[in-house]
C-alpha cells in the first residue's frame, strides 16, 4: 500500500471507529449527520438530500468544530450549485461531493491539506476550483468526468502527493493558475499533470447587467486585476425604481444601495454577468421575487454563481 492510500485508509479507520457516535442536527433548515471524534471535533457523514441553491456547511455540529467532510457526505446531491466550506475543515474525504451534477464552483479553505479520491468526480457542471494555501495531497480520479472544468486556482505551493488520472475528462484547455510566490510549480507556459500552467496575477472580466434596459442602466463592467475593488452603479430611469443588486440568476438581494462594491476574485471566469441590478415600474412587484430561504455564500466563477466574501490579492 503506497503512502497516499495509507493516508486515506487511516482517515477511514478513524471515521468508522467513531460511527457509534453518529448524530444529527438541524442547521439553517437542513439536517446534518455527523460523528464526534474523541469528543473534540466533528466529521460530517451525511447531509439532507434536499439541499438547494447556495449551501453553507455548518462550522460546528454538536458544539464542536467541523474538521472533516466524510466519505460520500454529499454524494449524489443534485440540486445545489455552490457550497461554502468552513475554514475549520482540514480534510475532504473520498467521494465527498461525487456526482453533484449542479455544483458549479468550489472554494477550498486554507486549512484543507488532504482531498480524497473522487471527491469531486462526475460533477458535470463544475467549472472552477479555488484551492487554499495548504492543500498537499490530492487523491486519484479527483476530477474525473468533469467536462466543464476550466480552471484550477492554487494559492500555495504545488501539492506534494498527486495521484493518477485526476484530470481525465476535464474541459479542453483547462488550466492551472498559481501566484508568483508559490513554489515547486512548473514555469509559466509549461504543464503540470498534463495541464498548462499560468503563473502570476491575471486580468479577469467582470460584468453587470440591468434586469431591463428600458427601466434602468448600470456601469462598472470591465477587465480588472485579481484583488482590485470595483464599484458598480445603478440608475433607474424616469418613473422606474431600483430594487437592489442580486447575483445573476438569484433573487436574494445583496444590497439596496445603488452603488455596490466588489473585490475581484482570482477564479472568476468568462465575462457573463455576475450581478444584476433589479429595476421595476412598480416597487410592489419586488415583494413577489424573494425566496423563502436566503443562503449567503461565496462565488465568483461567473454565470451568476454566488459571491464569496472579498478576497485578497495573491502575494
């Protein structure tokens, strides 16, 4: 058994050793199943099948910090498009997010060091993944059959242990983006695991739109460096009203101010509108647009995916 497989086997042994402690807890309207490990930390072992929209994983369960997303915890959950992983998580286990068909973007926290085999395989809508600074072990077939995956953004040094066939079936042209300060990466223009490497900050396209051009206008779209703070502005036309900024494709209002500030994410792709300024001719119509749940989350891979808190420039 090679070193990498021993790491995952050890993790599985710990999980099963504490299976008797499995419990459930309702958080933000969803049921979470978890194990307490030595009474000190929590491992998520299962989730509600009805997860929808932008999902935020609890930072604590049973009063303890969540440190591991266990094997198959989100397996086959089909209806959520983004997930916020708490900063306390250090490991994402085997098949944790396997076959999450609607998942579009993932931000891996800095504390995560290990990602297990097939953790994100068969995520057919996944387009970008942002890795934290400490990820060091990537299990096999991690992103197999992710045909839309176009960008892998790493914030730290190159992982020391990477298994085979991680990127079989990703999008043609899928690239790896790394900061200049990171170590052990190939040079700009060379390849890593068969994927082209781009070193250094890059300009990204950021776009906003009006819900109806006849009712109002917006400004602020452009191409900006990662980490730059930009401001979008909305102006209602005569006899119309401004109803707030939303993530494109969402109905949850981010701000009712006509000026909205946003720090450009390093893993934003494309140029499709990220934010929409809502305009109407009748303010009462806005009351019919809100959803019964309001999951706030990170985002940034365009197409209206949820926006994460302001990021900092790579250093």
